[in-house]
DNA sequence: AATTCTAGCAACCGCGGAGCG
DNA sequence: CCGCTCCGCGGTTGCTAGAAT
C-alpha cells in the first residue's frame, strides 16, 4: 500500500522559514492553539506543510524554548540520560526544560559524541573527510543515473534478520549492564496503590552510573512495568514475574512477596530484560 | 583575497503508533 | 478487525558561517 504524502508538495515553500512566516504561524497558534497541524497551513494562509509547521513551532517558536548555551549541568544530564536511554531524544529532551529533541540530538551529534569518543580513529577527521567525499561521489553518481538510493541506517538494520529495535537494545545491554544491580524501595500511597518510593542503580563506575538515580526517570517504562506487576496487601507487595526458565517448565507466572519499604535488588538479567523492552521479568532473582 | 573545508544547526523524510469511524 | 488519518519520533540532508589553506 502506498502511503499518502503528508500534504501536497505543489506550491509549498521549503527550506528556511522567513520572519513573516514565523509571525503568521505564531499568531495563528496563539489564537487557536496547537494541534490539527494539517489544517493550520490552510487556515493560517501558510504555504507550508503541516509537519513543517509543527516542527517550526515545537523547535523554534514555542515561547518557553531555551536556545543555545547548553549549561554544564544540562550537558552532564544529556550524557547520563543517553547512557541509559540511547537515542530516545524526545525522552531525553523531556528531562531538560525548554530544550527540544532536535536541539538535544544536534548537540549530541555535533558536540558530545566527539567529546566522548575523543580522538578515536573511527570518528577521526580523516574518516569524516572520506565520508564526505563518498557522499559527494554517491550524489553525483545518483545524478548521472537513477541508481537506487543508499539504504538508511534503519533500512540496513531491517535488512538483518532481527528487528532494529532488538538489535539496538541488545547492543545497549552488552555495553552497559554487566554486573549492575537495580535497587527499588516499594511503598503504598494513601489509596493503597503500590508506588515506587525510591530507586537507585548501582553500576560499575567505569560507566559513570554510580551517580545516576533512576528516580530521574519517573515515566520510564521500567517503573511502569514495576507498578503494573505489583499488587499489595497490608504489609507486602506482591511482585508478579513471568518466567521463561524454572522448575515448572518455563512460561509461568511467579509471585514474590516483598515486605514494604524494603530495598529490592533486581538482578542484572532483570534489568537486561527491561532494556530489551519485551516487558517480561525473566530469570528474576530478588 | 579567493577558494575549499568543516561544523553546527534547521529542516525534511519516512516510519510507526494511536485514535477513530 | 480493518483501514485511514494524524501526530510524533529518529535519522538524514542540505545550507551557511567561519576557519583553514
């Protein structure tokens, strides 16, 4: 099935936005609010596609947006969040008030990546030059004859037998989770609903995780899973896990009673499971 | 001074998920 | 359940200012 284009491209402006276009968009959204991006260009009289309007508003025009001058604190947070979350820029940006995913992504790709990789040959000046040259020659080749365009990184991953998501997750796991423990303290709120009281991750120092608190990520999938898998009675949390290996032959559900306000150490495997994002607790050792 | 190269950033593109009829 | 639309995300591209040659 052919996907319909997000908008008709005929007669639309492309490239950099003018001050006048910005003004129109800003005025329109100030009056009518965000949303309905597809209809905005038509109603506001902009020769732009809705997607472009959305992007411009979210990354540039929105009033609470901070631009430039990323502080040392913000930089540290980006680095730590990236270690935990990978290239989930919107999640990372969500923890940096006033910063957009695009800005964080650009900052990472242009500044932090270099800082962190140092003078590694993989990203050396020479290799970048080679890359650029290659790009140029590809471009001219494509202009001369209509060869199929090079596969994007995503497409290249998809060409493998495993899904890109899984590949990425496993790379993350291998890279960072060795010998790690996740410590969780459970408690109940006033309505008796189990909540996570505090969390701490104890990681090997070489990954600089010692200073990282997962409580920095209240919306992370991990905690949702924790909460979804818990029920509570007067003085215990029942933590339900799905096992794939075990005396019952695998695939069954285990329930573990955890005294309230007791620290719980999740095994490395458990945390790996979360990172794999398959939303099951396997090989749990609490 | 002219040209080439590089880095930074804004914008675009394609895909996938959510929501709705 | 299915197909469609809309939105949001992450990867990529292309423009431009400043640095290097």
